[in-house]
């Protein structure tokens, strides 16, 4: 049987410990090396005429990178609704729908499991004169 030198054994244990402490190879558990973001990062709606803002409009927002799961925090619930408060996996979406109430600017904050944040900017303006 071949014996492993003591120094080589100590070096192997040190390398294994170092690699294990960085979270291994799983991107979610390691804090994600993939940039965290959303697409689109803003939704701006304009109403049909000068007396109304858009109602029922909105869209899907794709969450990518970062570390799943993600929390969706709607800071203006009287003006927009979201179809979920948690997005479980990367490259999944949540839907935003405008209520019809006018507002100049609002936000939805998306927070990954490492407490990093990205912001979706929103607005709903009256339409133009015809």
C-alpha cells in the first residue's frame, strides 16, 4: 500500500475545506455569480384620452440571475396589482396589472434570497388630447 505524505494530506484537507466554504458549485447556494435583474425594468402606461389613465394594462416581468426564490413587494397596491408575491425560480415571471388610477411614479421591489434588490419603475398617465 502506498502511503500519502503528511504534508500532501494536510494540503488536500485545506483545499477541500476552502472549496466547501465558498458554497460549492450550486449557483443559488453560493450567492449567485449571475447578475440579478428584471426585464423590463420599467412599465409606463398612457390612457386612451386626456381624461383617463390606462386600466387593465401591464405586463409580465422576467426575473433572472441572483439567488432564488425572489420576493415581490408591491409598494403601490392601490394603483397596480401583482399576480404573486414570490417567484420561486430564475427565469420565471410575475404579472403586473394597472388599476386605472393615475400616478406619476411608483415601484415594485424584487428581493432575492441574498437580500439583494432590483426595482421595477411604473407610471400611469392621462392620454393626450385628440
